């Protein structure tokens, strides 16, 4: 049952129009300021960073997608190999099948193919809340990962007639897990973003890393409806729900959390904008899946090498030799993102 669902998700995401239609990331409202006299050479640009205790060559993660079905094993291996070749991070898809049957771990075993990069496990908050925290924490060691991502997906659940309707307060489960995995627990959305209020709860539970997975990229309520045979004209408000990725970065920055910006990040300029807005890393799922469908492991390496080159190009053009300088460049924020920032600054004290 979970396996056939995962296969459907992979197929639908490869073949159909699964992204938000009207809502965007709002990254179009962010302009990096061009510096014609930066005095830098391309080879000067440094993009190294640290994530989950390991060094990355570029601040990029392949975010969670796959696991638990045989097809997922070869996909995960290809993605992990690509991440290893590029020196970026790799996140496994939901390990729920492993909670139900420890023998289901084979499609998640990628460490031998990616010995040097951070690998992050994955479980839904609902499954984590219903399981013994020691067992959940063991999902990390069982696949030689460096940390665990706990995903939140209430809109996706509510979009399915058979989905969850009860969403328990997460503090207890997150605290239990962060005690067992200190500094190695990440909380992520799956496309609807993280608000400042949610980020404060996450921080209070002892979690130090958050992936906003905001709106503007893959819409999971819509993927679920496509799975039930919905026609493209049948889009409704729930399929467009969520905090745009750019806005979610503004919401979560400045709280002492390591922030991953994802959800609709599609190229190196998007990445540079997120990093200038205050994110520490960026993540991508859908475009990586599609570059894999088009060209296997090499297709992923080619796509993500292009993203890294674009990121470095944008950094040079706004005079940022390294990620710290990029974070201090103060991009110009206009339009809807500026409105969001101003209105939410009054309400919930988002920074700047
Ligand atoms: C095929 C596919 C499967 C996914 N499976 C998972 C999953 O198992 N666990 C999870 O936390 N997120 C999962 N996601 C969500 C992504 O990690 C990401 O948060 C979301 O798709 C937004 O990023 P994007 O716009 O780059 O796709 C999946 C995404 C895709 C495309």
C-alpha cells in the first residue's frame, strides 16, 4: 500500500504538472544588487559550508523523495552518487516502511556510494508520534545517516479523504528525538512553508535545523488529487495553500536555526536569492527527479553543476566572495514579498 503510493508519487511528479499554478516562491520580488566593481575572479568564489557535521562544497541538498520500493533503491543510489560527486547533501525519502519492517532498509542503503557527504534520514511527524522514540532514532544508524528529517504535511493529509485528521502537538515527540539526536534533527515541511510561530516551537523543542519547504514548487495537495484522477481544471484553494518560500525564509531567519530554503528552488539564481535573504542552504526535489528521469546519475550531476555555476556567477556579480558576504548583501525586496515582510514584522516581529 505505502509502496504503491510511493510509486504513484514518483510517476506523477515525473510526468505531470505538479507545481503551484498561481502562487509563486516570491523570489521574483528579490533583486540582488549588481556590483560592477567587485574586483573578484570566478575562481575566488567560495561556496563551502558545514551541514550535519560534514563539509559541503556547495550549500545544496537533494531533498527527500524516495525509498521503500525496489525502484527507489536504484534512484537513491544514483542521487547519492551524484551528491557525492558534487560534494553536496543527500536526503532519503520517508523511512516509514522501515518502522513497519526493519528488513525494508535495502533501498535506503547508500552510504557505501557516498562515503563523505551528509546523508539525512526521513520520517513523518505522525509516524514518529506513534512510535517508540528509540526506534525512530535508530532509523539514522540503520542506514549510516548523519541525521533525521521529520516532515510535516497537514495540507497533504487534509487533501486526501483517507488522510489524517488529528495532528498532535509536536513538542513532546520533537523533544524526545532531539535528545536522542542532538544537533542532528531537522524539521521540514513538504511544500507549505514554516511560519515564525512554528519555527519558535521547533526551536523550543531543541531542534537546530529547519527546512522551510515553502510554497511555489511541488504542491502535495495537488499531487494527491492527481493520484485520484483529478482533471487539471479542478484545482482548488487547498492546492495553492502555504507560505511562499521567500516569505518562509524571512519568517525563520534570525532565530539561531540553520535554515534550508526549498520549495520551488529551480536554479542558481533562486539559490543565491534565498541565501541572500537569510537561508544557510537550499534544497531541491522535483527538478532533481526530472533531471534523473532525463539522464540518470549523469543527468543529475549535469543539472546540479549548472546550478552551482549559476550560484557562483550570481555571487560574483553581487560582489560576494563567500556565503557570509552573500548573506550580508541586503537584496532589494519589492512587491508582495515586501508587503509580507512589513505586515508580518508588525505582527510577529520577523527581522529587518
Ligand atoms: C517524488 C517526490 C517524493 C517526495 N517524498 C518525500 C518524502 O518521502 N518525505 C519528505 O519529507 N518529503 C518528500 N517530498 C517533498 C520534497 O522533499 C520537498 O519538500 C517538496 O517537494 C518541495 O520541493 P520542490 O519544489 O523542489 O519539489 C517528495 C517530493 C517529491 C517530488
